[in-house]
């Protein structure tokens, strides 16, 4: 297949509007565009479509760029990303507050539509259309003539096939906004000019743009004629990708977070979020009535109720401890497959195998359990050092509670990571499951009501409590060095001497040091805690158990 009907080299682009965080669907679009360019020795461009002045923001631009860098989808032309290494050529530290507006690479810039507009680039082509009578001005806005003037429009989409729209269904549309829109080009006009002038051969984007494509085709055709340059203004190959849905059948969208918060607030019967949360009461009520999807209110409710919001944006997945390669692998499968039941692959594989003929038309369902299990598999495949490094990076970015803890240090950190790697499905999971390791000794709470705890401790007249007392006495004389290992051996000896299962001794010790019978292997756990913490926790637990049993007597 020639690269393009005009034999142009493949050029794809990702063209986000910086009106919020990068949605997982946007990431998939970027991934497909990246993979197609890489697999066809082409070029991948990042262009920022910020002509909607009211909704675009520099923070969102920077966030999108950071997310693409985190995913590892690097572009050949466009705004420069943040420095990821100390020794980068800009001399700044990693991830400085970088300035994508003033640092761009490539011969086709600038790569911000706001900057292109300032250069008068769109106005030039709008004038051509006005002069030729293809467009006209009304109420300050410029409109392209459609309908009978242009006739029926047909195009072929690489996924959705042949599409034809009759002239009578095609209305004139605005290509440059009036004064209240800053006299800026509309998305339709800017996207076509930029794609044409940047040599984009394949326009890959979400299927919500399929219905816009007749407008775009009309602009290409009109400018091809007026400029007498049928190559630059040749229509690209359009590739629209299916939507990503929630298991319930709704489209996976930013609103899902507000929806989850609203539901939880209703169930918990939160009447009002306090003024202290900085939320206006009327806005809060409107939120509950689904009249807005305010992000601040969503976050305030989630915070108050300890609610985990569904991950929707790329940085939600980062924050939830998914590995970038896993996210990419999983989202590639939403709409595409390599055709041989293979489900696990990396970017290299994708760039070699990705093509449009295996992109399906049907919408795909986002299956969080599957993503989680992919993530667990990938975590298990990491080397011990790499896992310690990943989890360490995660702690530095997201978990101040662990940063100060002694376990987050040298050998202890490696020991901890090695012990938890096998069962971790996300990065924070082992942190959340083992907060007892970073708690103060007197911060462990004992609740003797749950069945496994009753069974291990207080049942049969406090049989487990008695065993814990024996352990306490036996631990007393042990050396502090290598405590976990010797303590574990000691428990083995006690069990052997008593002719009972070692677990009968071990479970009460786990409960004493962690408050629950689920911990990493006991020797590791006690090693990380050390002798004095272990003894102190056992003493507190014995006292609490006695008090509890007396109160029950
Ligand atoms: N700025 C548009 C969007 O974010 C780009 C659409 C396109 O790729 O043509 O949806």
C-alpha cells in the first residue's frame, strides 16, 4: 500500500484541545496515531488546539503533555515536554514547570493554534474563500457555503467505510467566529488548515468527529481548488475510532466521577459540604440535583467519604498505581487486536502490527478487573530492583505518609518490596495493606470482634492469647540483630515442642504487630519492625486482649 494516495510520507498527529485532563480515550487516539506513524516510518506530531479561549488553559496543556510523556508516546514535532532527567540540556531539574509555548521543535510550527492564529495563518485562507465567494460574512462570523452550492459530499473512512451526505442535509457553517469568539477560526477550519499545512496524511480521532468530517472534506476541496495545490490540500485518510464505554453501557466520561460522588453523597445522606470545604451551599445542592458536575464538589465529597472515584483520565490511572505500559497495552485492545488471541504486548509490538483493518466499529467496554489483572501480571514480571524503583517513585510522588517511615530506606525498602511484589496488583495496594509498618507502636488498634481474630486469640478461653504470652517470653532474650529470622525460628521451636501447628503461634503475633492476621511473611514483617516495636506491640495486644476477655466474662 502506498503511504498515501499522493505518495506522501506518513504523518499522523494527536491534536488535543487543552480544556481538561487527558482522557483515557484521548490517550488511545494518541497511541494509535503514534503506532501508525512508527510502523510506517512516518512522523508523529503533537498539536495543541487551543482556539477555544474560554475553555483552554496552560495547566491543562502541561498536564496533557506530562501524561503523554509518562505513557512514553513521544512525538517528533510539537511543544517540548518536561525534562525527565537531572542532566537534561536545559539545565533544570526533572519535571520543572516547563514552558511548552516557547519551546517547540519541528519545521511546521508553531504547534499551538492560538499562536498560528496570531500569525494570520488562518485569516489568509479565509480571505481566499471570501474573495472567491465560497464563504461569506454574517454577524461578524464567516461561514462556508454548503448545500446546493457544494453538492453532495462523500468520503471513505478507514473504519466506518463509505459515508455520503446529501447536499440538502449540509448547512453552511461558521469557519471564523465573530468578535465574542476573538475572530478565531473554528475547530473545523483550524484542524483542516493545520493538517494540510503540516502534511498530515492520516487523521486518527474519536468517532464523535465522524459527523464533522463532511465539513472538513468541503474545506479541503475548496482550498485545493483555490490554491491550485491539490497535493497539500488532498483529503487525508480519515480513521475514526469507536467509543470506550462503561460496563453499564454509558460512554466513559469525565462526568462519571461526579456521578459516583453524587450517588455516594446521597447514600451517605450528606446534607451539605461544610463551608470549610470552600463549597457554596447552592452550588452543592445543584450538584446533588445533577445540575452541574463540579470537580471541586466531586473531590470534596470523595475526600469526606473516603470514596475512591473511578479512573477516567490518564493521571487517575497513574495515581491509582498502574504502570504506563500496562495502560497502553490495555487501551490498545479497546478497539483493536492483533488477530491471534494475543493480548499482552508492548509498544514495539504495537508499532509493528498496528493497522486500521483490525480496528473494529463496535464500541468497547472498559473492564477494570482485566486492567487490574494485567497490571498485577506486569508487576510480577518486573525485576526486584525495578519494582522497588517503581514503588519508590510512587511513594515519592503520592505517599508522604510513607516517605518519612524507616521502612522507606535502603535495605528495608528492598526487603519490603520483595515481600509484597508477588501479590501487588497496583502500586498503592501493598502500601495500603501494610500501613501497620509505618504506624506508631501505640497506633495499632485491636478489635477482637472479627471471626478470624476471635479464632486466633480469644476463643477456647483465650488459647491464642496464652500462646502469645509464651512467644513474648521467648522473644525477650533474642538478639536485636536479624530479629525477624531468629524470632521466626523461635516460633518454630515453640510449635514443635508443643506439638502444634506453627500458625497457632504465628497468627496471634501477626495480630499483635499489625492489628490483623494478614501480613507479609512473618520473618520479613518482624525484621522490618525490629525487636523493640515487636515487643511493645505484643505487650499492648496482650493487655487489650485481657481487658476484652474480662469485659466479656
Ligand atoms: N481538538 C480536537 C479534539 O480534541 C481534535 C480532533 C481531531 O483530531 O481532528 O477532539
